[in-house]
């Protein structure tokens, strides 16, 4: 879902190079781990991969997670905060998949064209319903 280019655009080539010591394997492992973590949340939210195109918000959150994995042996507060924010976003996504967008306008148009309507339930008096005769 993300590439080295996404990481460099987000954090700069200099930071990525310094975190990986020039090792493409280190970056690939961090990206793969971040994508695996994101995939777990996406599956729990009911999304199927792959996305085409990948929503920009996913790229941003997965980059933050990958950066966290690259910093795992360092003490950098902002990286930790961004990782926690990304995880919190994914946890919220699991509860509310509509956050990611998708076909809501299409679904709303189908619902509006439907011959069926929904009538809300009327609140009933609990005491009246449960009186013993």
C-alpha cells in the first residue's frame, strides 16, 4: 500500500536514509510490518484489499506506523505520538468504516431511488407494557 517514495515524500529522503543506514531491507521490513498491522484493522472493519487507488489517508497512517517501526530503538516522542494517533484512527475505523469513504454517494442515490422507506419506531411506555393484570 505504501512505497519508499511515499515515506520520502512524507518524512524526507535524509531521515529515511539515516533510519535505515541505507539498507533497503530495513525499510522494506518496516513497510511490510506497518502494512500488516494496517491490514488487520482494515479486515476487522470489513475492507478487502487491495485498494485501487489506495486512499491518501491510509498512506499517511501507514507511513506513520512504518516510521515508528524504524524508530523502535530510539526515543523520539513525536514519532510515538504519531504512531499512537495512527493506531487510534484505525481503531476508530473498525467501529466506523464509513470514515474511509467509498461508495456512500452511490449508496445514498440508490436508497433515495428505492420504493421502500423506513418508519422509525415509536417510543412506548415501558410501565404500561409491563403491568401485571
